C-alpha cells in the first residue's frame, strides 16, 4: 500500500548509530526496487536502487538488501547523521511504468 | 545530476479556475509522470507519458488532463479546479529501465 503522512512508523536513532529501515513488497514478479528519501516540503529524492538479480548493493553510507524469498527490502544507513532525518519509502517496479510505493518510515536522528 | 524543475513552488487558486502546472526535465528522459501526494494516501499516479504527444491515465486521472508537446516538458492541467484538488503535486521523469527522479513539488491550494 501507499502511505506517507501523519501516522507513519517512526525509527528514532542517535547520531552515529546505524539505521535499518525495512519494507515488505507485494509482487514476486517485481524486477526492480528503489529507495527514496523525502524531507519535509520537498520532493522524494532517489537514494539507491537494486535489480532482482542482486541481493545487495552498496552506495555511499547506504546499503540495500533484497530478500526475494520473503519479499523484503531493507535500507541500511551507516553512521546516521541529523541530515538523514526524513521519511524513507521503497518502491517496486511491478510492470510497465508501474511503480508501487511502500509505506513510508520516518527516521528521526538525535544529536 | 538529473534536474526536474516545476515552475511553481506554491500556488493559490480559486474554485473553477483553469490551472496549469509545468514541469521540465533536462536529461532527455522518455518517460514523465505526474503524481499527487496527500497525507495518509501517499503517492498516487495521475498521468504519465512515455513519448512526445503520448499520454496514459494513471490511477486518478479524473479532473485532470496533460500535455506533452516537447520531450522535456510535461504539463498538468486542472480544467476547473476544485477544493478536493488541493494537494502537493509532484512531477517526475524516468529513463528507460531506471528509477523516478522527482521535482521539488508544487503545493496547490484551491479556495
């Protein structure tokens, strides 16, 4: 389902901790997955993507893990900073131009 | 970096007015999209276009139309604005096989 807004799951971490944000996707035929970050009042920002023929992909301070067996996607943020505070949500490509957005998670980083 | 530019950050319009939301992308992407984002409802696809002069309805096209006369520009038109169209509107572009790149959004208020 899609849900970004008032009643989001929230993950609170301390600055410097590692954060793990999870996403369950629905379609076993989905072939491509993306993580987005959305700060208040701004458009979603592309963070990292992964194709279904991979199970791990790393970027700068971020790692995405894909477990196709249980249809689960996670985003790991290393050494979380206050600037990482935002809503994070995943998207799965279920078909031609069909991106389904997951339920967002609000990440709060305390100094 | 991909740049998707939406012409207005904030707009206030009156019920019944015709509203144009403009979007330009500078990365020669074939595909462009219009979404609206509402608290508790997440991202919902209004229309998309996979080529110049081509358009496809998304999940909530009622009350909207689009125009794509040039590859880089995708316009969303509210023929007769209504209060239930008050929302954050997000334009995005997408290369073939890639993820969505969003603009900063236009917060539209219809009074």
